[in-house]
C-alpha cells in the first residue's frame, strides 16, 4: 500500500494532517488513514482509544479549517490492526483554509497554493469564471464582433441588449466583453506567431497580435497559417488548392486554444511554425475536472470560459462543443503522420505535422526496429535483445524513426516504451 494523489498515511493523530484536509476539500475527494506508517504498514491503535481519537480529529477539523468541510470518519481493520479512515469530500465553498492558507496536492505531497490559484478558488467558490469578472474599461467598440454576427446569424447590429444576451455586459462590461471588443487593455491577451527556418535560432517571421479582439487574433493567425501551409498546384488545366497541414485541424486547435486558455497567466498563446509541423501552445493545463482520458473521448467539454466558447459556437467557428479533438484527428485520418497532444500543469500543446501519405524510405536497420515495433510496444532494452543492436545504435535508430514521424515515444525514464504509429 502506497500514498497517492488522493491517499495519505499518518501514523499518529496530530495537526500535520490538516493541510491535506484543506487540499482535498479544495480540489478532490481524498482519504487520510491514521495508524499507517509512511511506508504503508498498519501499526494501528488500541480499540478502546478509537472513539477519543476520532473525536480529536473531528474537533481539529471543525476548529481550524474554514469554512467547515464535509468529511466522514470510519473505523477499519487491516491485518488485525485497528485504523481510522478520514474521507474528505471536495466542497463547493472554496477556498478551504487552514491557518489562513489554502493547500493542494502535488503528487503525494501537500503544498501551499499560489496567489493566482487562490484567486481561482475564490471565483470558484462564488460560482464565477475569470471571464465573468467586471472589466475596468468603459469605452469599448465591437465592430469586429458586429461583422461576424451579421455574416453568421444575420444580426443587424450589436447593442447593449445583445451584449447582455451574450453575457458580455452585466452592469458594466465583463472580462469576456473586453476580450471580444475591437481593442482591449488585457496585457496577456494575444497570439505570438513565429516562423522558424532550419532550426529555432533562425527566425524567418514573427508577429504578435495583442490587445485585439479574440476574433481578430483568430482571423489574422489563420491568414498567416494559409500563407505558409497552403499552395496551389496546376493539374492539367485546373488550378487546385493543396495543404501541407490541414486547415481544419489548425483552425480547431487555434479555436480550442482561445476558448480554453486561462486568462490570469501573463502569457500569450504561442504558435510555432516549422517546415514539418506547427505547434500551438495554450496557457493553462487541462481544465479542472478533466483528465487526459476525458480529453480524447470527444463526448463532452469542460468549459473554462463558457461565454467565449458559446459565442464561438454561435459564430460557427467551432462545431458542437467537445468535438474539437475529434475533428483534429479526423483531418489526419488518411495521413501516416498524426497530431500529438501534450499536457503539462501550465500548458496544453498540440503538434500538427505535415501530411504524410506514405512511409518514408528506411535503412535496413531502421526497418528491423520499425518491424519489431509494429508487432508490439517495446522498451529500448527489449529492442536491443530482439535485434542484438548496441545501446547507442538502438537510440540513434529510434530517434531517426521518431523524426520521421512513424514511431512514438511513450512515457519517461525506466518506463519509456516505443510504438509504431503507422
């Protein structure tokens, strides 16, 4: 038995568990087992002291955690030893504070949250999103939004009632309203676009679109993308438009970045353009309540900025909410190269490779590795045993196959494995 993100062990009952109560109440249901050592061994308590220990735990929570979280105390028996299980349930009235501080879980540790995260918890406790907050701007124009509404839903003009209906105005402009205005004063609202040459030290083009409507950011970024990844080819007497990277996939990835980014981090959306790929990096990890498995299910979408998302839906920039990832993958259904999605605590990154219709030429040794990986997902050591290649040769061949976008690396460290993606 080991500690996890939502399971903590305490050998004795003292105040050290209270930070974890705050973390579980703020973010996720969790359990604390008393009478268990750090290495997972059940030391337990005498049966006749369980009642007083449970009362002590309850009293400590009720007198030190504000507001009071919902929890349950249970008695359990492990290998003949009596222990106490404290189940703490995620609450709605965040933040839950211990000694005026809010905490979260970081793997198996409990840590104090940042000021930015504390602001998010406060908004969550008020049932508000960042976009719902009042803007300090009072003189905003909406010509771009009006143009889109006229084209897409035949609306004649944008007035105050329309802005209220779209949740862009509520006794004053909201942050969402300011973000959709022609110009705004939000420093971190923008897209930073860089076109690289043969390496990242060679910058061929750069443009930062900032303090402009999200719709302007969307339009201009698409224009630049088309400039580099679309071309015309004459077939007989017909001029045909061709794509190096599917416009549909880029459009969805860019819209997702604008809709789902966090707005309280001082960072632009980054679009890095290379000869063989585009990488869209959006500030903020996955929205709370969604994990990587949920992200790829295509069935639902947890909206970080629902007002902006709903407007993009009305304007037909996006289709049904929650289908963006599906549509990106669909754009590559006939390609050997596939999109890559990567998540960190503070970023969501989508890599869109150039379309590849056939397997590139491989050396004899590359074919040996590639054919082995077509049979099963294998580690480097397993490949060395199968092929009798040296460590350095196997690493070199794997890196070459990854660069050719027909092999993917899964995991890190000793758990790393490789798989064919063709």
